[in-house]
């Protein structure tokens, strides 16, 4: 990535917000899934849940990368 520490921190904050939004979407779709009466609707909500979980996983991996790079930069600066 090789960004400046401030840029990395800002990216990390933005990604953390995005993760929280994905989690909120997952919760919403899970509630809708439980309430859905028709199997077709339940399948749609299940698909949406899976998509949001994939997004969350990718964002968490990216956040981990950013945190690792920040830690590496801190070690180099000592």
C-alpha cells in the first residue's frame, strides 16, 4: 500500500464505518428473512445476507492490512 500514516489512519476510519454499515445491513436482512412468509423472499434475503457478509469479510481483511502497515510504519520510525 505504502501510504502515509495519516492517509492510512483515515482509510482505516472509513473502512471501520463501512464495516459497521455492512453489519447493520446484515442485521436488517436477517430480521426481514425471519419475517418473510414466502420462500422466494426468504431466498432473496438469504442471498443479500451472504453478499453483505462477503463485503464485511473483504473490508475486515483490508482493515487488517491497513493496521499492519501502520504498525510496520511505527516500527520503522523508531
